[in-house]
C-alpha cells in the first residue's frame, strides 16, 4: 500500500481519537468539580432537575455540566466515525492510481 493514499483519512481519524481522549480527560475533571459543587450545595448529582436548577444559578456548575454533556455527545455521535475510517484504511483501496496523469491537465 502507498502510505500517503490514506493520509487524509488517517489524520482525520487520529484527530478524532485525540480530541475524544482530551474530552474524556476534561469530563473526568469536570465531574469531580461538579460533584464538589453539588456536595457544597446539597444537590444530588443523579437528580437531573436539581442539576439543571443548580446550573441556572451557578456558572461553574453550568460550565462543568456543559463539559460533561459535550463529551457525551462527541463519544456517541463523532467517535463512532473512527471505526468507519479504520475500515476504509484497511481496505487498501488504490483506485486513485487508476487515474491517468492526463486527467489532471486541461
């Protein structure tokens, strides 16, 4: 296989993997910080309504809740694209080599 044939797909895939890892790291930090705020305010972290109310009253709680939610969204909706990219790379499709050089001239 020609290494550069899937460079775009590989780099895009790795960007999503690294971004997902960073979001997970941020979500862990945010969860710990949100738990501290909830403990101080006497809010149950499992009570979504109470968390929503707390977030409307406390900007830090809103920030941490947003970090956790955005991480969850990325993991559920963007990260699955990595599997498709891996499949495309493993297919070792070299059809781009079938394009004649003359196709690129006017």
